[in-house]
C-alpha cells in the first residue's frame, strides 16, 4: 500500500526517517490459538517453530515466548531469567500455574507473547531485506508446516496481507477477466442477435483490452488491486462505440429495402462519426480526471483506461465499417435479437409518452429523489485499512482480528523524539505521552523507553520507596538506569526504543482499532503533549501513512471529480456550442454523483482506494449517454420533427442503443461482485447504481428537461448542422 | 588379505595426519596456560558499532583476580561517559553455579544484585559474552582438530561443550579456534549457534607480552554476523600480577 502513495508525501518521508533509525516496522506475526495455550504440547510446538524461524537468515529479530526475559525483584535481588526456563510437563499443574502468573505479571509478555486469556500465543518477527518477501514467507510457511500440533496457527502482519492481496489480485485477474468476456459475449448476443454482429464490437473489446494490458509491463507498472479494474472497465466500456455503430447498421437494414453496403457505411459514419468522437473524447476526459488523484495506481489506471478507450474508439470507427463491408450476408431482413425492438418498444414508448405529458413532474420528482438520497453523503465513511479489503472469513482478516483484539494490534504509529533523551524533562514528557496514549480508545499497546526506565526503577527501589516506578529527576540517574537495563534486559528490545547514542527515542503505539478516527485522535494527542517538548518530534508509521492516504483519497476524489466535471462541461459546451448545453449535459452526471455518494453513506459502503475511482469512471462512461441522446434529438428536430415526435423517435432509436450500452457496462462490471476483495465487490455493486442513475438521467431527466424548457442550444445546434 | 591392504590404504591418509598432529587438548591447554593470569588491572575501552555506523563508547577500569578451581572475580568501574561515571559492577564468575553480579548506581545510591541464569549473556551489552571475558575451564569442552588443521601456520581446533548444560551456559554449540603454531596464541575464534551456523567471530588483534613469558589480550574485536554489530575492546594501562586483596571484591568497596 505504501507504494500507492507518492514518496513526497509527508507521512511517508517521516516514516522512512524513523525506520532509518529504528528499523522497518513491517512485522509478521504467527498466532497460535487453542482453548488453553499453556500445555506442554502447544509450548513445544511454539518452541520448535520459534527455533525454526530463528535459523532463517532473513529474519532479523524475534519476539516470542522463548525470547522474552523475565526481570523480577526479590529479596534485594534483581533476577533476570528467560520467561520460560523449562516447559512444564503435562500434569505439572504447579508449573503451569507459576508460568501463568509469570506471564500476567510480566509487562513484556502479557498481551505481547501471550494473550491475557491464555488462549493465544504469538511469535513476532521482523523481516530484513536479504531475500524477497515472498521467499521469506514461503520459508516461514514451511517451518510452520513442518511443526504441526494441537494449536491452530494463523499468520498475520502486513507482509502476509500484501502476499494475500497479490495472490487475490492474480486470482481475480485469472477468473474475472475471462468471466467478464463471457458475460459480455452473452449480453451482446441477447441485444444484437446474430453472432456476426456480436463479433464486431467484441473484437474491438478484445483488441483494446489486449493493447491496454500490454502497456502495463511495457511501461514497467505492476498489476495492483486498482489496475485490475482496467481490463474489466475496457470489457464493459470498449464495446460502446461498436454497439452504436452496429445498432445503427441494424436500423438501416431493417428498413426493408436493399441499400448497397457502401451507402450503408456512409450513412452510419455520417450520422455517428461526430457523436462517437465527442463521446469518446468526453469519456477520455472523464477518466483522465484520475490523473489528478494522489494515489499512484489511480493515476496509472487513468492513463491505461484512457489509452484503452482511445484504442477502442479508433478501432470501432475504422474496424467495424470494415467488418460490415466484408460480411457476405445480405443486409436486409435481419433477424431480431432476443432483446429486440419489440421489447424496447414496450418500455420506451410509454416512457416517451410519460415524458411528453409530465416533464415538470419528472423534474420535480427527480430533484426530490436526488435531495433525499444525497442526504446520505453526511454518513459517508473513508476506509484505508487494508485488513478490511478481505471478507470476514478470510484467514488474513481473522488473524488481524485476533492481533487487534488480543495482541495490541498490527498497525502502528511511531513517534521519534530527537534530543537529549536522558534529560528528565524530555523523559517525563515521553512518559506522559506513553501513559496518555495508552488510555486512548483504539490504542492496544504502547512501547517506549520511559517504560523501561520505570521497570528498572521498580527493580532498583522497593515499592515503599518514593522513587519506585518513577522517572528519576537527574540526568545521571536516567543514564545509570539505561546502563542497568542494557545489562540485564533484552538488548534488542532496548534498541527498538532508544538509539545507541541516546539521542533519539522511539514511542511505538499499536492500534487495536486502526480506523481513521482513532489515528486522528492519537495524532492530536501526540501533537498536544509534545507541543513544547525541548526536542524535535517526528510522527510517522504505517497508520499515519494510512491517515494521509485517507486524506489523499478525499483530495483525489474532489480534484478528479472537479477536473472531470469541468472538462466534460467545457467539452459539452463546445460540442453543443452553448454554455447552457454544457450545463444541461452535465446535470445527469452531477445527479448521479450525488446519488452515488448518498447511497454509499446510507449503506455504509466506505470510500476507499477502489470505490474512490468510481466517480471519474462514472462521469467518463455516463456522459456518453447524454451526448448520444441530445445529438439524436437535435438531428430529429433538424429533420423537421416536433419536440414530441423527436422525443419519441430519439428514445426509440438512440434510447435503445443507450440502454443496451448501459446494460453491457453494468453486466461487464457486475463480475466484480465475485472478487476476493470486499472493496472491489462493493465497486461492482456501486457501478450498477451509478451507471443506472446515469442511464435514468439520459433517457428520463434530460428528455424531460428538454421538453419542459425547450433550450435554445438544441435548435442552435440544429442551425449549425444545417450550415454544414 | 588383499582387501585388508586396500582398506588400510584407504585409511592411511587419516592415520598419517592424526599421527602428525599434536593432541588438540594439549594445544588448547598450552594456549590457555599462556594467557592464564593471577590478577590484572587495566583500563578497558569498549567501542560498539552498529550496522548503520552509530557508535557507543565506554571506558572502564577493570580489576580481575583468578582463584584456584575456576572462580574469577571482576570489579568494573565506569570512567566514561561522564553521566555513568562511578557506576560499578562486581561479578563473581562461579565455575559450577550461576554468576553473581552486583551493580552500584551512584546517582541513585543503590546497589542491586542481579541474578542471571544465562552465562552466555553479553558483557556490557557488547558482542562479547561474560564467558569471553574469562578463561574457560578445559574440562568444559572436548577438542579435536578440524580437517585442515596444521596445513598452514595454524592449528584449527573445534571445541564442543561436553554436555547440553555447558552448551546452554556458554550460549554456543561449537567454537573453532585458530591457534598460531609458533606461539600457541589464539588469533581467531568462530562461534556456532545451536543450528550449527556461524553467528560470531572474535579476532584477537594483538597480545601484550607479560614479564613471565605469558601474554594477555590487548586488542580484540567481535563481529555478530546475525545483526552486523561489531564490538572492539582495547586494554590500556595493563598492570599484571598486582596484589589485590580479597576485600577489594566486596559490596562495600563497590559503593566506595
């Protein structure tokens, strides 16, 4: 996910800075669960796996029940021992009970290597860069597989999440792309009838998708959860222009008289060339709105999808007339498809009458409907937690849930404090930060050097002494406690909290609820507490990157929406040679955006890396419908029809193409509901809503507006066309 | 008979080598004898360098005294850096039971006894273990020559702890010592973990010749291969065979 975010982003720079000093915080966690984890068999299994992992050169640091020390103060002595000196044998109840108490009383063991309810244990390991992440994880998996036992083992942490995302993206690409093609083939067959007609737009889909996917490795990009949407988008959208051309061809053929092919092609090109080019350009403009996004794969998707749509447009205009020319079958007397004119007539004729009779009512109901649904926007949530990409029954999600509930959480905020760490003023502030954040909702655990200092003070002083469990008041005292911890504690623990020169301290905050609200709240607390600390404070960590990511999603959303809407408005104004035309054409898009976000708010579907792309795609695809309708309407008016007749004819002819197009787009995208990612599934559902509303806007609202207000640009357009 | 001759010929090279090499225990013992001292007084500079280049420097004054039966006592006083000056440690390195360690923290005016079951634990959080700072008992290890021992100017001897308890105590499963043939001094020691992988190398960079013909280590470096850390120890102001009263190694003296 970090690669989704530009390296110039503040949180990424700061996180890199902290990781340069204290190492990468990317950890893997192996979770062992059983009804009770403190049995000889379970502990032996954990020990064997721990030993197996310790052998791997690519694992640099481990925290496990067998690496954890126990530091106790007893009869004037400070006793340093491993937490588990010997594994209590089965039936050694006293030994098990002693270990149970040792764990509960050890702040470095409780909820770190054992959960308080003793149903889970964990091994946490840091991966170094000596081998590729997938190789390391495969080695860890083989160690785990070689040591089976009673305890159920789950694997968590970001490297595993990344691995599963990669696997699921590949699986989705292998399953969903062919599935989308099959679905598309069926929809085209149902709507266009004969296979030859189906083949024409379908070949354009195949070629444009192929060109687009070929660009990914050529440019050097990788298939990500977001770029996975590109082939689906092209399968859904790439046939649009072909459908307009083929249905126009069918319309001409069904007139019943023989027309030479050359004339048919001339007629098709004459009537459709301009609206198709304008549709294509506006679609590309809408999709290019993604270029303003701050998420890198979103920009990549913008480039790829725009290139794909351009390829589809050019190939549709060049290839399909060619296909029509070389087809051997006579052109007249085509068989009607399953979803033939009759089916559409039954829907579109009454709709046309309704629009002609009650345009005002339709506009008012549309406004009311839009206002009601858009009120859900206030409930819209933003989700950047990668764990939620997976459905609840996914093993990665289950492991994350246990880590969040029982082990403090796997996502972290890091605070680096640069200064004289031995200065009691700074140390007390670190302590305040530690204790305050510890008690913040959504925070699982906090680790800091001040805790080590307090632990040492507990080992040095007796509970009745004033200095027990306190931060000392002099620099020397702190320095000497550091020395004591250094000599008795686990050096690796110490090095995670304080650098060797004692000039930088690290406060690691683990989040049990890594939601944006919690991250924001914790960050505010950090800023308040460290406001006047005499040291330089850097706040970073994966959770902070996620918060930045959330902000960038909103920013990206606003920018790309704004860009797409403005560009489409300008293009529409130029196409219709009228400011009002641009405005009218943009209405269905604006309405659809409001409905989409309102629907997301009401249904609790969050705006995330995938769903944030919807609005740009929707504008790109939805604008087609409006252009096609207005263009057709103007043509009909030019041909001397009245407003009423134009509405009827336009709905019957282009209205049918628009519906077929919308259906193909919706069914194309609908395969996404079978994706392994929740977020992509939601994307699939939301496309149905958004394209559905664009469709309704183009064939209900726009005709009603034109009927009611009879805008001049329709006539002006007609005049312009006459001049040509 | 013919078969017998062939078998004997096959094994001949091994008989030949082992016949030429002196006994491994003997070599280790000679080396040990050469560096075994009664008592020593020195300033020690310990420099730890992290993989990323960050360093930590400590200067201590160390007094050690060896007793018959393997007991060794050590008193360490921190000289540098200033904020830990006066911090003192008394280590009683017992042969057959866990080490005893007391630490005095002058700023807190507190002395605490630290009991640790891990002998292989690091010396002042460096790459050297407490065991590296003392002379190990010969009986703790079984020694043998490695395949290429004696081929150049060195004896290369593998020392394996006699049992698991000793191995746990020292924190390694095998040690390979490179001993100079001409003077029986160890120049390099390689330590292997329980999975038989090299995890630490100590190089003795120079010895300080003592008046009685023996030697003491003057400069050595330990490299931890698993975390890339390096620790270097240099002994200065070496005073050999100093008369140190047993009362020097007491808690009362620690707090002085």
